[in-house]
């Protein structure tokens, strides 16, 4: 084993569930001599200090990124451009910047124009998470056995890509590479629409009369509780995801809604055979998810 | 402790996930001198024999229910009327019939007119289950800590209700009582609509082109995998639920679809504040589910 850390200094912009989990991996794997974190909320910065999973906490972005070899941005995707602007003048040439956002094309469009020449941006997205948020929610095995997707634009330094790939491998992830546009379409259906449906049904229940609402909570084991877990995810993060991945989300939502209208019609007209055929089709996909060890 | 079993003979019509789990509870709790099961498929009957969780397996319904003190019907709800017809002439006066179907008003309407006078029908619904089906899927702790809802029509024998209540308590359940119509409305939103959404999104994915489908499976940890689990539930059972609870399902689906259209519009028009407010509203309900110990 190499005794010298891969990096002199790693800066984390955002150290909640994802950034905080990565910080714990970086410490466990001894990937850096120094790790510094910045969070925009003073209370969160204080909590990061108390938890002690980084060496120091910066009060602003320029201080955080000064002299960093690697900057990891884990913020709601709508803030990516502002973060890039705030750090641009303080990055050393050769620094690698990566992110963990759930939308990739919009992040690339917001970040790249703001970075100086000689700084490498490697956009990334770990397909991992829980419904919990904040620095307390992080843990060092969050990424184990999960995929991380990198979407570097054409011309990105292969060395920088290899460096970021290695971090994710040390976190226990498998790493894939695809275009940002393709990523955004696949994630719209695997993640963004499921979350939208969960937020929506929990919202529908929230507007029922109080008596029924109490009972929905009481009997939620019938299926609803899984949706409440998904719908407990961070509101600000998801607000940004839907707006920043609008095109793919609206396209997939259109398909979903057409299919739902067809199912609704089948129920109204007692189309038992049609319903059973539709419901049988879905078992096969579950089997494939289990075989892909994602269940 | 009372050494004598509560029942001489219990007959199970259907012994899959729910009936098979109850059979295991009945044996563990020594609730009957004899337990006999019937299943409509010969292969399932053979498998029940091999598993050995009942004393004997009947080849037809009349044989199963002959001399039974208690009959537990756990079949797709659309078959309830036919099962009642098949057993009616073979039931002893005083026999208690109960069921475990996920829809209650339609089952009551199908069963009661077919039962002879002197036979007590106590409709029930345990809010418990997994995505697995068949006699192998059952286990004796399935109902522990879960609710069972009884929906006896007015005039049902209180003794019969108490007897059925006791069985569910021995299974570890808490027992509630409400009208069938109310049950069907609450379950439409807590269980039937969540399942419909899961079936629907998995169906939408099943119709995507093969390359994207492979990737959806690969990256399903982003949220989709929870839906594939729900959508792996028994197609025939769910076909019947949607048709037999059509009114409540279409009513709740209408509310859901209106809300989804509003969310879609908020995404299209970049209504960040509206989205965040909506997504924040849903966290509170999750907290209530956790507090109700249903998570």
C-alpha cells in the first residue's frame, strides 16, 4: 500500500448526507493530508465541527478551496453555478473539481463557463442515499456496492477522470461513464419520477380531512409507508432536481400519465384480463432488479 | 393457560401468503384440534402437503368445510362469491366464516346472500403482507405488530366478532373495527393507489427501449427499486382489488391526478417556491408514520 495520501488538501463544499459520507470515506481511506469543509448554514458548520469528520471548517468558499488539489461540490444542483463563481478566482491551476449532483447537463452548463482554464471539472453522481439529510446523516459505507456515474464532457482530462474514479472505488462503488444527457434521461425514470409520485401521493393525503389522515398513518403498512419514506427526502434538493432536469422529467412524466390513464380506464370498464396482463408484466422487471443486486 | 384448543376444526380456503401464514399461527398457538386447507390449484395443494403446516389438504371446498367450526377465506376478492356458493350447503349452523380480503364492501355483498341462516360472517382484513405469494411465502410472524381491520355488518353476532378478534390477537395483531365503506376508502389511498402507481411506473419502464431498460435496472437504487418490489405483488389479487374497489380507487385516483397535474405545471413554470413548499409538507407525515410505529 502507498503510504502517501493521494491528495494534499481536499475541500468539500457541502457536507450533508453525501458530502459528509464522502468525508468519512476520505478519512478512513487516508486519501488526503487535510480535509476542509464549507457549508452555507452557520449551524451546519458548527455541527460539522462537533462531529469532527474533517480537519477544519471554513467560513466561506474562497477559504475552503484555497490550495485544494480536489474540490468536491455536494449542494442542491441549482446552487452549482453560484458555487463555481464563488470559488473560481481561488482555484489553483491543475485542481480537480467534481460534484455529486443528481442532474448532470444543467450542472455542466452552470459550472464549466465559470471555471478558469487549467481547472478540471469531472461531473459525477453516486446512485446512493437515504431519506435523511445533514452532516449527521452521513456514514462511510453509504456508497458500498452502489454505482457512481461520471459524465465528463468531451475533452476532459483522462487523468482527472481516473483520479475521481479512484475515489469512488475507494468508497466501494462501481463507476460508470455516460453522456450527461443520457444520465439525465435514465435518472428521470429511475429516480426523479418515483420521487415525484411519492411527494405527490403524500401531498394528496396531507390534504385529506384530519380523521382520514390519522387512519392513513395508522394503516400505512399497506404500501403508503414506503412512499412516505421516499417523500421525506430533502425538499430543497428535490425542488432543484425537477427544475434542472425539467425536459427529461416532463417527457417521462408524460409517458407515465398516459399509461396511468389507460389503467384508470381499464379499472372503470372492468377490463380484468387487461389489468392482470399489465400487472404480470411488471414481475419480470423485479426479478431483473434482484439479479442485478440492486434490491 | 387453557389446554383445550378454541376450535375443533378450522378450514382454510386458500393457503398462500396470508392463509398459509395464518395456518402457521394456528399451529403455533394450538388454536384448533384439526386444520384442513383447500387451494384451487392441484400443484399448490401438493405443495401445502409437502410443507406440512396443516393436518390435511382437501380436494374440494365441500370436503374442506365439512364439520368446520371456523372457515377462513383467503382468496382473490373477486372469487369470494363463488367460494361462498360452493361451501354454503356444507356449513354447520353456528359456523363462523371470516375472510382476509383487501376490499370489504364488495366481499360482503358477494358472500352474505350466499350463506345459510345461522352461519356468522365476520369480514376481516389484515394490513400485512409481502410481495411474495403462495404457501411457501407464509410465516407465523407476518401479522405481528400489524393492524387487522374487521368490518362486520350491523347485526353480526358479537360472540363471532370476539372469536375472530381473538385469533388476530394470537397472531400478534391489533384489531380495529369500522364500516366496510370507510375501510375501502382508507385502503384505496393507503394501499390500492400506491400499488397502482408502482404497477404503472414499472409498466412504463417495461415499454422503454431495451438499452434504457437495462440501465433502469442497473441504477434502480435511485428510487425505482422500491416500486419494483411493490409491483411484484400478485397480479390476480390486485386485478380483483381494483375492480372490486372501483369507486373508492377512482375517487382517490382523481385527486392524485389533479395534484400531479399541478406539480407538473409547477415544474414546467419553474415554480421553485411552490415545489419546495409542497415537498416540505410531506416530511411531517413521514414523522407521523414513524411515531405510529408503522415504519
